[in-house]
């Protein structure tokens, strides 16, 4: 018996995708000791998610814009939310 599991890809904001963070969320990279690294902090500007509907497994990656205008990419497991959503993108 073979089982087929279909994966789906979604962009940030698409309905039904299990994103933990949303556009405009202020986030920071998490250091090895569990504290936020404020040198790698900013606002989420984009993201993609691969997931299996109905199973719960997923992997999301985000693009974060720092206050100095530079960007960094990060996996969902390595960031933490700093505050509530900020639609202006200001830190």
C-alpha cells in the first residue's frame, strides 16, 4: 500500500497556510540562550510556507527588513515576536 502526501507552497498572507508570523510583525533572531538578538531584529516583509494540509507539519521561512534597510532571511523556528503587528513597518 502506498500513501501519497501532497505538499503545498503558499506566500505570506494566503488563506489556509499555517504561518506563525504575519506581515508587519516585529521579530528578532533567537540567540543560543533563547534571548532575542536585537542586532538581527526587524519587520517581516515576506514569507513562504511549505505544508501538508490536515497533517500539521510545516516549514515557514521569512524575509525580515532591519531598521538600517538591510534584510535577512530566517526560518520560523529561529525568530521570536517582539511586539504586536506594525502595519507601518517602523521599528
